[in-house]
C-alpha cells in the first residue's frame, strides 16, 4: 500500500463516504410522538444505496493505494462517479419529499439528513476531482508512471537494430 499515490480527489471521496455511512445511523427526521428516526428507520431502499455508496467511496481509497498501476483506480473511480450521480439524485428526491410513512405526521428533517445528502454529493465531487487530476511532476522531481517519487531516472537500454538482409 502506497499512500503517496493518493490524490486530493481520493481523500475527499473517502472522507465523504465515511461521513455518509456515519450519518445514516444518526437522526434524519424528527417525528412528534415517535422521536427521531435514522435513515435506516425512515427509508427502505435508499438507505442501502447510500451505504453502498459510502463503502465504495472508502474502498476507492484502498483500491488506488494498493494497485500497482493507475488503471484499476481510474476505472473504479469512473464507475463510482456514475453510481454517485445516480444515488445523489435519488437521495435528493427522498430528502426533499418526505417518506410515505411520515407524510401524514408533522415530521421535520434533522440536520443529519442534510449532512448525509451533502456527503453523497461530496463523494461525487471527490470522484470527479480524482478522475480529472492528472497533474505533472514538479520541476526537478522524478516520478514513475503512477506518480510515486523515485530516486533516479531509470536507465534505458538501447539495442542495435537488427541487420538488414
């Protein structure tokens, strides 16, 4: 595992994913007479989608750090970006429109509903940033193809061309 390969996008994605998973267990709605409801108690499918998004977001950090080439991390990041966009739209619809079980009751959204929604979009923003972050090495700093700093430039062996026949 090489943490030097991680860029800001992967860190933002992972932190937002962890915040999202934690927020799922905290109160999202305040219902008079029933107390506070977490996302697990208020939703049926959206909570599972949000959990999967949070776990995948944290997993992107691990995948990028343990893979020897950048291709696997970039592919995972591209798939996560699409999934985060879809889940973000679904979560927005569910937070803005009260769940059916809470409709007749005078329920109110708690702060963690908004924090969870923002962290879902934080995963999306971090994933987009990670995909587009293709910065060059600093002047005088040598790196390999994956961005990991190296001590010296690799020797390139030149071979003579085969003789013409």
